[in-house]
């Protein structure tokens, strides 16, 4: 028969081994939870597409985050409580009643360092790799603990419902767009993402949120041609214009009857001047509407994403914007939509155009009143609100609740606005300085 001292030594080492094993299991559960929740589903999908079975399993596991976290937390708490109980029994046997406090201190340090901070730090640093490696075991853990997790989940929802809190397990805390936008803003603030790259990606993401009304050229700025003008004058106006497509109206500028393309007009004129049937009489009888294209009207509430798709489908780059009553509001081109992604696009005809924004030596910014708030925010990296107005002038009028006079100064949203120029009821020039 073995002596009590030998039995005590065997029990001591067995308990120590059990505590070490439980700490390793706790570290595994903690690291797995962090890896699977922090791993990018986009990167996992890319690895799964390359044939990695582990990445595909990780994607399946993270489909139901509530069940995943419930199973991992259940396993983690079980091993942590069991390890603490064994440590308490071990230290109590060795040091008496004071062993309880000592066991608490020692286990807190061991769990904190080796079962929490260390595995989670590794997991957050190598999230996708760790998620792929732990996915087979975690999948088995979920299957084993699934009945208990389902019961706990039902109990939790019942308790939350008693306090008026409703849960939706299928909803995401953050939408995909918000996650991407947040990551880009964080990357830009840390110097990892260039401002231009951030603006392009956010511009593309915003196309589905914005309407043509926000970026259209207002009807007061549309260059039109009267369809009843003599052919020579129509040709002269088309050649003098910097635009390739010009709307044709008859009688009232609201009455758009066609859109003439410079190439179509030049081909027709060339045929009348140099063609086999060329004659001065036929040139005088020329009608611009004969070569004009049918106008394409779109409602002002159309989203930019839908409008771009429609442009591509129709092989058209030009549309006239109307309101709910059919009245002309403005025009929009494919280039206008693309500028929301890549920024201002200029060609050889735009080089001499006055820039809508110019910075002064005192740190202020001179702005065209028709410049959109979004363009100013993008250019200056500001955050002026654009919910109530599309243009800078519109924002000032909205905040002032009146049409300001030249020289008036306002302060709101952390900026000082000074009206420099006003034509009729339009604010044409503003000076803006951050307060």
C-alpha cells in the first residue's frame, strides 16, 4: 500500500497538470473567439475561392455569430471556472483558509496573461490565419454545445423582451457600406489611405444614396439654342459653345424639342455645302430638328446609381431632369456622375474656366455660390451638412432664413460665411473661414 505522502504528491501534480490543460483550453477558446469575430469575411471568401477548406468552414461558422459566440463563451467559462475551482482546492490544502485569496490572485494573473491577452493578441494580429486553423475544432464545439446554446439564447431573448428590448439575430450591427466607410476614414486618419483613394471609393458607394437633383446643372445655367433660328446662327452658336450636346427649344425655353449633337450638325452642314446636291437654297431650308435627337427626360428623384446604369444601357450620356409636374429642372450627364467618383474632370475647353474654389493667404476660401456642399467638403476635407441644401449658397439661405445682402456675415456649423457677391436673388460668391 502506498504512503499518504506519495498519494498527496500524485494528486498535487495531477491537479497542476489539469490546471495547465484547462488554461490551454481557455486560451484556445479566447483566441478562437477573437479570430473568428475579427477575421474579414472578404478575405476569408477570397481564400475560400482559392480552394482553402478551412476558410470555407470559417465562413460557415461566422454566418450565425450569436450561436458561435454562445458556444465559445460556454466552453471558455466552463474551463475557467473548473480551473479556478481546482486551484482553490489545491491552495486550500497547502495553505489553509488563506489559500482561497492566494488562489484568486494567482489564477487571475494566469488567466489574464496566458488565457486572455496572449491568445487574443495573436488572434487579432493573424485573424484570418487563426480563424482557418481553429475552424474545425470550433465547428465540433458548436455542434456539441448547440442544445445548451439554443436554450440559453431563448432564455436571454425572453428576459430582454420583458424589458422591451427586441433582438434580430439576422441583422448586422453595421451595414457593409458603413463598415467600409469607417475603415477608410480610420485608414485615412492613420495615414494608411490617401485622401484621393478614400474619396473615390466613398463616392462610388454613395451613388445609390444620392439623386440626380443633387448634382444636376440647374436650368438657369443650361446653354440652349432656339430651333427656329437661321441655320447659320445655329451653326455659329454650336461652334462657339464648349459643349458637344445642346438642347433645342421652340418658343419657350421650357419646351425642349430635341438635343443636337455637334457632330450630327456638322455632318449635315457639310453635306449641304460640299455634297453632290449642295445648294444655297437647301442650306436656307435646313432645319436643325431634322438632325436633332429625341430628348431624354429623367425624374429628379432618380438615384445616381440607377441613372448611370440607364445611361450605359441606352448608350447615352445626356439627360434632361424634370420634377413631378414635368417642369424642366436641369440637366445631367454621365460625366457629372463620374465626377462624383473621380473628382473634377476637365478638358481643353475647361482649362481657362474660373475655378469654383480658391484659397486666400489668410486661410479663408473663396467659393462659387453654386458649388455643391459635397464638392466643398471633398476638396477641403470639411463636414458641412448637406441634408437641407445642395449648394453652399443654399446652405447660407437655409440657415439665414432669408436671402442675404452683399457684405452680410454669418457663423454656423463652425464656419464664418461672408457674402461677397449677389446677383438678383442668387448668392454668387462667398468667403468661408473655419472659426
